[in-house]
C-alpha cells in the first residue's frame, strides 16, 4: 500500500488493548485512516508514501480527547476567580453571557479555544453551550473532531430567550448537524438538575435518545447541589435523575463529585459515562470526585478541562498530572491512578465516554488518523525511561509539535497550519475590552 503519510523514528504509545509501546515505531495512514502501526523492520524508504515524517525520537500517540469543555467561555478566562461557584455563576458568568454572548463572540471564543487545544495536542473535544450552531461552524473551520451539544436550561439563555423553546432548539441543532460532517457529532446538554425542571429533563432525554445522541448533564458538582437535592427530593442528585429515567449508557455526566457508594452502584448499573474535571473542581473548591472507586466498579471515565472560565486553560497534559496526583493524596496511596490509567482517560476511555470509541482514542489499524507527536528533545524530558510516565508527569502541552486529525495536518513544527492565531487573539482581545467597558468586572 502507498500511504499518504508515514510517521517514523518515534516511540509509539498505541493505547491499544495491550497498551503496546513500540520503540522505533512506524504509523502509516491513508485517506484519513490508520493502516499501519508497527515496529520498523526495514529501511524507511522501502515503505511507499507521499510524505515521510521523522518524529526525531519523540512520542507518537493518539490525539488527546477533552471530554468536557465549554468552548466559547475562553472569552471569560480570568473574568472572575477565587469565588464560590454560586457567586461565580450568578454574579459574573450568567450576566456576562447575557450581555456579551452572540453568534459572533461565540465564533471567536470557539476559534480561540480550538487554537489553544490544537497547540497542546487535543484532537477531539466534547462541548456544551449556547448558539451551538455557530460553535459547530467554527469548530468545522478548525478541522478538529468534536461532539457538540446545544445547551438546555429553564431560564432565558443566549439564542433561546424563551425557555419553552429550549428542547425544540436543541432538537433542531441535532437534526441540522447529524449528517453534515464526519468530524461533527451533535448532542444535547441539560445544564444541571437545579436549572432544569423534571419535565425539561425528561423531555430532553427522550429527545436525545430518539435522535441517538449523547445526553449531557452536570451532576453533583458541589455540596450545595447535593444538599439541595436531598432537601427537595429526599434523595441524591444521581438517584433523583435515575428516578426520572434519564441515566443510561447514553448519558454523559461531568463532575460527579458529591456522590456516594450507592450512587456509584446506580451509575455502574446504568452504564453511565463520567467526565472527571479535577482542575475546575479544585479551583472552585467543589471537592474531589471518587474517580478510583468509579473505575474499580467498571465505569467509563474520561477527562475534561471544563471551560476556561473555571480552569483557566485547556491543557490536557496539565489535567492528567493533576488527576494522577490529586487522588494519590486523597487516598494516601501513590499507586492509585497510575500513569496508564490516566492516559486512557484522556484517550480511549474519553473516546468511549463521548461515543467515539470506534473512531478514535488509540493508534490501531482502522481507526481515524488522529495523531500527535511530542518533542522530547528538551531538558525537562531528558532522560526518558518510561514514556507513559513522561506523558503524565513531565510533558507540557507546549511540547506537542505536530497534530493530525483524520490524517490532515492541523499543526506542523509547532505552527498552526490554517488558523491565523494572531488574528483570533486580536479579536478576542477586543471582546475582552468590551466586557470591561460594560462593567461586568471592575
């Protein structure tokens, strides 16, 4: 076979079922699909390819998957920090969204987030926000793979001033984008159990299931939410949602911090998917999700950054580092959340969590050619004994040199191929000035 591109002279971390690591590996893809993942057994010029790419001894691995993010919220990076979640949302984020979120600002914020993600090795993301049609158009422009969800909430929201139209708007979004691009998978996102009524939750879940798309919802993010649910419903947030019939294998739950053993049994029994967001949870003092306990019960857990307003970056390498170390401290056990476990969360487990496990998340023949290369020729990455350890505890997002999605180069030699990042930052800066002028912040 003649490949479109051969990547060689790299340490290939496949994340296949055996977590095979191949020294001096070769990855070949054609028409956006991986056809060859092997140890080099012959001179590289004996392979047939239009392009030969020398990884210079770096790490070649699946592109990272950000399983929970709010792309346009990069515009609110640093807008309000060191606050309680309720104050952060009600006093700053919601007012800023009402005043400054429009189709054009959503587009710029999305492009800004996508540029940041590509530069740090993310090839797939799972988003939920408003004006999601404009988010999708912008993501498609960047070349990233994405699961994108129109937000549903029982309050006037950007693009949906009449709450009674929220499910209808989300359904229309899904129908518009369901077969429009192989890179875009539509979804529906209910904000939370405390911002959506029981009727809204049930109607939205029914719509998502009938359309065959992921139903996303923030659950048990804070102690306040947990206490509110027990007071209002006499049960936990998880059990409340389960009583409404909205938790199953098609349900994606970011956070899941304030849950107990009984809740974990419910989630495992329903085969729900979870997204861990450790940095956001720490920054907002939301708590520590019992991720090791969930994994032990066989629950599929991905990793997400959440939005830039509560993180404040989209670097999944940093997120891996925090995820691994946080639970070691909490459990008092340095063997918990080992490097391979955390890498799986940001690759194959993340892919499965968002419904794309058959397409991406590992370097295997037949999978999409979503591939990144990490330059290890740097002081902080020398020497390298165990590549998987380096990926979690030493690599930074800025160490990523090349990014491919479906075989198409989005970044080569540390430079974005098609996005004008300077212009995107200029426009985002102007939006930031407008937010300041309108007294959202002092």
